[in-house]
C-alpha cells in the first residue's frame, strides 16, 4: 500500500508479552490465540471479540483479488451467516510516508506540512478494514458495498513523527430499505497507547440480508438533503479523478478506475471515491476547526459520475452535535454515530446542473 511503512516483522498475539513463531498466511495474519477479551476498553470493540496481530498492513491489490474470488461464495452460494466476525485485526509500527503524504495533500488541497490530515489517516488504515471485509467469515460481498456515511473523531493531531497502532473490526449490522448496513470501525493509538483517531465507515450491501445474519432495526429515515443556494466554489473533476486518488490511496476499486468495472456494478462510467470528495471538502473548511480534537462527519448521497463539475459550499453553524443522517440516491441511507457539541461548520457538494446532492457533512470542534 502506497504510503505505509511495514510494521515489526514478528507476529504477536494480543495480551501476550514477547514473540510467537507461528506462521502467518498470505495477508500477514497470525493464527488466532482463541482467547476473547472479557471487557472491551472504552470506545473499543464489542465484548467477546478476539485480537489477531498482523506483521504489516496487507496489500490492497491482494485484498481486492481475494474479494473478487469471494463473489461466487457470498453472492451465488449465499451461505448461512454466523454473524459478523468477532475479530479485531491489529498492526503495530504504522507510520506515514513523507512522499505519499505530500501527494495526498497536493491532490485534496491540504497544506504541505508534516501533519497527517484526518483523511490521510483513513488512507493509512483502510487496508486493515478491508482485510476484515474479505475474511471468509464476513457475511457480505465486499465488491458492491456502497459507502454511505463516514465519521472521524480526531483526538489529537498526528504527524510523520508518530508511530501508530491500528485496530479494525466490523460491528452493528442493521436493517435497511435496500439491504443491510454495517460499520467498519478503525481505532488508532499513538506510541504511548493514547487514543488519537477513530473512524466509523458505514457500508450498504444491497439486496436481501444473508441468511442467519442478525440485524438491528433500521434507523429512522430523514428528508433528502437540499443543495445550498450559493456555492463557495466550483470543482471540475476530470475523468482521471478516480485513477489519481487510487494512485495516492491504493484504493483501486473497479467502480472508480474502470469503465467496465463501473458498469458491472450499475454505473454508466467510473465514479469518484467518496473519501476523495469528502477530503476536499474537509480541506476547504476553516483550519481553526481542525485543530484536534474535532469530529468530521459525512453522509454520501448521489455518486459523482466522472468527469463532472460540482458545486461546493461551506457555512458556519455553531453548537453542532456532530451527528447526522443522509440519503444515498439509488443506493440507500447512511447514518453518522456519536455525539459531541461544539462550534462547527456544515458543508455540501452537489450538481449545479441538476441540484442533486452528492454529500453533506459537518466539522465540529470539541
């Protein structure tokens, strides 16, 4: 994965001092210890999840190849699900890469410093979340999942000097009018073990829920968002916008980089990465709000078909809660989670031609 330095080459089990000489699979995964945590830490995974430690961040290329191979099992065979995998994947020794950080900053409009933007931390951690989704015991087909909402809690500003531990897991399968949603949670701690960053990405799997998967009731629906009256800026996104973000992030999902891949999943041409447009929106909000701690919430609506011209607007909005619900036109509804009151701003990206909203969100200083 571009922008990642490999973690320690020794595979360790959670809660065990020293090293274990157990072999790892092709994703760098150690054999599980079989012991589950009795009580999760505050903000951590649900009780009963066990931890598996990887040698390094897995390759997104290999993960997408594995996801393609699992399509036959998850879509055609429709096996009985045993729930979401009760597993936390962990990688130690993760650091930002100066060259990759610079490329990311240039692409999304962040200033060129050694500070890691919240969206770049998402890029660093995404392969670990993807590794959860391609597991044999993950009941949903990862290819075809729609990213409908994202929430990041930035507890402190991370920099290139930080050495990080990243953990990822899946939780909270929920009913949805168009299928099933699930949260992929990533928590990042610094070298001292202090929480530094937490991201919750909500994905929608369209169609009937897998047999045997217990799902919670659907969240209450809200009205569709409306486009602001006046844009702050107009962005022209070229046909290569998906390829350019893929080169920086490593996320080469076919719907973003291939016309054929996009058509296979119901899009007439490639669509922009949601986290690319969200990161550009974040970079355009007042810098004072993004001095940690802060919360960045995004609800993804209609996908941006490339090439495209989109309008962007940002406006101050005091005493925001940092929560929200949005509609994904043609795909579903995504819901942000958590609360936290503070001074903040709202933003939106939409089509100036049709008025269709692509995303809405907030940045709230806590």
